[in-house]
């Protein structure tokens, strides 16, 4: 182990006592040595001091939507949902110029299955139409922002038109009009993900209580509105749960 240099030395020219770590005398300017001795480590051990650690820059934070695995989908505008809500509103308004027999399932269809496609967009009762349109707007927008335009359109058709078709096929005297099946299907599909989060992590940020109130109102709607088919609503719930399970697996 190398010896530590002396703290003070005497200048041979002026005789002043100076630091042993300088190369020139600060009093007379005489040259004492060619280079200053290397500084030793702590307590004069002669070890080289440890190099200073470079401070690492914190990693740039990713946007919250990317952390959630959604990517840029949360910025997508729910254009299909808006179009569906407008179609329900317009259909309900213009129905005053037509008869429900012309656009909905009122009794046996007698091969006119195109009524299954048109029935979800028309309603006689304004409160019934408003409840369905509001549910489609809320839960359809959430699904569309997460899964895309095509998904919300397919779910609306599967749950809404599929529910009307089931009512026409299963009910003795079917009377099915309105989008209660589509609204319940979209709500059920949306609810699958927060319910799974609640089971796995013990909590979720989603408002399941509000969604449950919406679902209860739509499920009880056939008790107050004749055109709201209970068969269409039940089929919409089952189809929506199936779509939600498929989306959760993906």
C-alpha cells in the first residue's frame, strides 16, 4: 500500500511551510514538483476514490390509457353509438306517421322477418324509448371506445334484433318493439369486465350500482310498457353476457 503524501513541505527557496499537494510555492512562486500527488482515499488508505454514480433519469411515464392496455382507443369517438341513438330518436318521432304493424313485430310475422331489423328503432312510449336510447348511449359509447366501431354495431344487432326475433318465434302472440334487448345487451357486455375485476382484485372503479339500477329499470319495463318484450330483454342480457365473456378472454 502506497504511503500517503506529507501534509506540509518547506519551500527550499523562501523557507515557507506550504501544502504538500501544490506544485508551486504560493509565496515565492518556486517550482516544488512537476505534478501534484494523487489524492488518497478515506483515512489515508491510498485507495482510489469510488467514481461518482451517474444519476439515472427517470423513465418517461406512459399515458394512462396505454398502461390500461387500451392504447389510443379511448380517444376514439363513438360515432356508431351516436348514429344508433339518433336512429332510435328519429324512429320514435316518425312512428306517429306510421302504424306499429308496419315496422314492428305485432302478432305473427308471416314471413316478414325484416320487421325484426326495424323494430329496435321504433317505440310508441316516449319514456320507454328514452330509457333505451340513454342506455345505448352510455354503455354503447364505453364499449365502442374500448373495442371499436364494429363491435358495438354487432352487439346491438345481435342483442336487439336477436331479442326481437326470439320474441317473434317464442311468444304466442308476440308484440315486440323498441331497443330494450339491445340496451340490456350492451349493458351486460360492459358489466362483465368490472365484475371480473371485482372478483379478482376485490374492487373496481366502475359504477356497478348505477348499472344495476339501469338494468333493473329495463328488465321491469315490460310491466309498464306493453311493447317492451320480456323475451327480447332476456335474450339481450344472455347475448350481451356471452359477448362480454368473449371480449374479456381476448
